[in-house]
C-alpha cells in the first residue's frame, strides 16, 4: 500500500500526466519527421528497439545494484519466484500487441493529422469501458466517441481512407492492450515489476518485428538520425509509461481515467505547434466530441486503465 506522504510528495500527479502526454506526442511528431527516411512501420520498430534498449539497460543495472547490496537479493525480494514462465509469456504478448499497435498508429499518422489519428484511436478504450460496465454513462461516452469519429471520418474519407482504417486498427489494438495490460499490472506486485514487464515486452516485440529493420537502413547509417530514433523511443515510450506508473499509484483508476481526456487535445496542440496541422472545423468538432466521451468514461473498480501507448 502506498502511504499518504508518498502519494502526495513530489510534483502534482496531473502535471506528471500532462508531461507524459506531451512527451509521447512530441515523440510522435519526431516520428513524422523520420518518415522520409524509413517506412512508418520501420520507424515504429526503431521506437520499440530504442525503448527496449533503454528500459532493458535500466532494469538490468538496477538488478545488478540490488545484487551487490545484499547477498541473493533477487531471491529475497521475490523476483526469482514471481517471474514465472507464464508471467514472461504474458509480458511478451503484451509487448507484441503494443508493438503492433505502434506500427498501425504510425501508419495512421503518416496519412492523418496527429490529433485526428489519436481521436480515432480513443474509440478502442472507450469501447472496452462501455462493454465492460454497460452503464448509461459509458454508453453515452461511446456514443460521443462514435459521433466524433464519424465527423472526423467524414472530413478524411476522401484521400485518407487508408489512414482512417489504420487508426481504427490502432483502436482495436489498444482495446487488446488494455485487456493484456490489466492482467500484467495485476500480476505485478510493485510499480518496479510493472516496468520490468514493459522491458520484457518491448524486447520480445523488437525481436518479433525485427524484419522491419530492413527498411531503416538510411537511419541506421546516420548517427544523427539514429540518435533521433533513440530519442523517439525515450520520448514516446520510456518517459510516458514510467510516469503513468507513478500517476496510477497516486491517483487511482477513476481520476486517471478522467485525465485520459487530455490526450487527444494534447495531440492536437502538439500537431498544431510542431507540425502546423490545423484541424478543419468538422474535424475539430469531432475531436471535441471524443474528448467529451473520454471524460465521461468510467472505469470498472476492478480494472486499471492502461496509459495511451500512441
């Protein structure tokens, strides 16, 4: 159990959430700049690889330090017994779903404005919430999201239908991410173990999707572009996911779910400032409807809302 002092010390949790969201979508804006050098799917693989390298090194160093501090520390703190083959397989499946979601999301933002793609992607978690609780409030939230996605699609259907389809695929993948993420988070005894699970999942996904590395030759040959790819992994995955662990433990499920409404708006602002992507009036109305739907969304008490992985 987290003590009151630990839960309230440090920067305010909503501020951490916003910082994580800005970091995530700044990374997405950086990814758009790399699409000229590699395929969107290849850039998504670089994001996975960068996050796997940083998280893997971080958690490995942490484990080595713990071993030096106390004899058989890994055994005494329970890591050796908690990380069963089943838990590793679950973390790996979680990583693969996350990797696939990142790939189709990047294919979407290669064809759609960032805020538009994120708004469509949010139909996934809202659908999970509505089907999970079946309250009037959640069905109303789902209705707002459907209307919002419909408005966006009406604007983007001509010339960007493939982008809409990729964004909808990302929404479905996000629904799977929530289901698996809930199981992974329940199995983790501490936030540190949750981060260990992320590291394992990203390593598995990086290996499985490694054929995509064949499309990133131009980036791999340039130290500057390779550094940008590593920054992409840190901005889009490491920083927001680690901050989400902190925010979840401070705020709990319900308030965290309400804060998710900030993410489509954050993505729109980042797209406007970083990429000069100005939404059309109907598109802006659709994004606003999605934000309203996410704000109405109510999580089941037994579920922990997953962070936006976009």
